[in-house]
C-alpha cells in the first residue's frame, strides 16, 4: 500500500457532472456519547450537521443513502434510510449495510459529523482511482476510513471483521486481497488548501471550534 504518484491519477469528473456509478452513503446513526446529545441535530451555520452533510452528497452523487443504527431515532429526509443489517458494529456496521444495499459497485462513505465536507474533494477521491477497492486519505493523524471510497469486493473482509469483532475499519487497508490506494495531505491540499474536509465534531469543544471556523470563513471579505 504505497503513496500514489501524480501519474497514477485518472482525469477527475467535471465539477458540474453528477456521479452515477458511485453511491453516496451518509452514516447517521452514532451514539454521540462524547457529545452528550444527538450530533445529527446540532446546528452549524443555521443548518444541522445532518442536513449539511446530506446536501453535499446529493450535489455530487445521483444515488444517496442514509444508514442509521437499529435503535437510532428515525430521520426525516427525501432519500432512502436504511437501518444497520448487523447491530452494535458502529461505523463498520454502517459501511457494511450501505455497501450491501447500494446498487452501484462502489460507494463513498462519510460520517455526518463532518461540517466542512467539500464536494470537490469528494469528487477527486471518487474519480481518481476507479480501479481501487479502497481509496482512503492517509493524513498526519492517520488513515481516514470515514471519508473514503469502497467497492463491493470489500464485503468479505468486512464480514470477517464483524464475525471476529474487529471493528476498526482502517484495518481493511491491510487486506492483501484488496487494491488499496491512499492519498496524502499534499495530494488533497491541491483541492482543499485549508484542510477542513476531514475535520469532525465529537465533543462540545469541537462544535464550538467548528462554529468559530465557519464564522471566520463567512466574515472574511471576498477578494
């Protein structure tokens, strides 16, 4: 699993073109234990985290699904909402459910606690390596499995992980049967110079920081 070189990248789809052969999957069934309340309903910039994330996916993909936990409070939306096929498997269970139910061979999966999702970054990751089973960012803080592309060839590995109780999704990148491509900070900075795409909100402090960032971005005068 090596760092891709620029020559490996395939042409990226036009920013105005919807992507029909990849399904956007929004995981929105977390327990929000560290936050102390349902993260989906928290507002940043007059939109909930759930609404912000879903609107970005719908702007990129022809097909979008929402996956929630078996015991999660229902969400109201105009896209199909699925409940986990296997209970108590966290994000890995959500990925497995979305990948099983998607009608496309590949999916882009993201958690709903990322307030600064960027459509251009998602398009870049989704279209750069169409041959890969996994396309995942490898940043300074490690692999980012909840903003990544997966093919249905990952399903046997995910099933094996569920059976053994190994729920750390990033370990799928070590599976020798899968073609895994990783993207570095430098690869992604060309699309997202400020590096906000992968910021997530897990705690009240994270929420306040995200609101400050959005305020700074909104108040900054345009050039």
